[in-house]
């Protein structure tokens, strides 16, 4: 037997096997990265990421939406309210508006707040006293920058703040980032050493300044993580941050 030739064959075979394995590994990594890039993160991947990063999902997973409209709008002028740099306010000293429960509060606000039928309750205090926040809705989805904030102290409405947008449809629809990808971006942004809980998830709209006092409203996923809120952009913005802390 020609041992030198046999040795050459074995070395060649070994090199080919290693090249094959390297190619397989590279292809696997490229497929994994590509799956993330095209928004195809699996439920199994998400479950593993949540566990590894000590984040618990306390609410049901929302349904994905293929696309949403882009809206544009301008702030409405509110007569009889004090104009601020951004929005309007009204304060009550004497006589004050007295309310005994949530239903009475809603009834009073319906009379006092223009366009109030377009708003839905977003957050409230544990009791009647505290800040009540209502958010403008369009097509059944929250428009986070259109809001009414009401301060109730000792069963009295003390102050109200509001901003309302006159909205117009645009002809543009955009593909919406699926929930798994949005959650993946959130996890990468907020991972920590302590256990955190996702308490609320909504797909709504966030304003982006356009021109001449006009804003565009683009889709965002809003997450409540413990007591903090985060907006995860639901469409690609290139170099713009995917995740923003809501202040």
C-alpha cells in the first residue's frame, strides 16, 4: 500500500470535511441573522429571550397587523382654555366641579372637554383622587400625543390639560413590524438583572413633526414594563432608535 498517497487522501478528506462544517455553520448563522432581519423571530426564540433576561409577560400576546394607515394632523384650537406652548389648560378654584365617582367624572368631562367622545381612558389613580389620563383614538387605536389629563383632589376637578388633533388620512399604508420583533427590540433595550413584568401592550400612533405645524402619525408598539413605558417603532426608520422611553 502506498502510505504516502493514503495519507494525502486522508488529509484532503479532513480538510474538505472541515470546510463543509464551516460552510454549514456560516449558513446557519446567516439564516439566523436573516430571520431576525425579516421579522421572523419565532415564539420559541421569544420565550427563551424572556426567560434569559428575566422578563415576564403578564398580559396576552396581541394579534399581529399586516399594515396600518399613516395619518397627518394639526393641533386643534380650543376656545375658552388657556393656550400653552403645547396644548391647553383650564383650572378651577371657585366654584369647583364636584364629582363623587368615575361615572360622574365622565359625565362632567363630556360637557367640559371639547371632542371628548374621541378619547378613551388610558390610566387612572387607584381612587378618585389623582391624575386621570384619556387618549384620543383613531380607527380604534390610541393616538398617544392627543390626550386629556384631569387632576382630581378631594372629589373636585382642579385642573384639566388637553391637546386634540384634527386628522386627515394619507394615501400611504405601511407594513407593521410584528409583535415578536417589537418585543425582541424591547428586550435588547431593557434587559437587566432584576425580574421585570410587561403589564400592558398596545399598537397605536406616535406623532412625528412634519412642517407648518403639521405632524405625521406613525405606528408604534407601546409597552408598559413595570412602571415605565416604552415606544417601539413599528416601521423602519433607518438609523433612528427603535425604542424610546415615554416621558
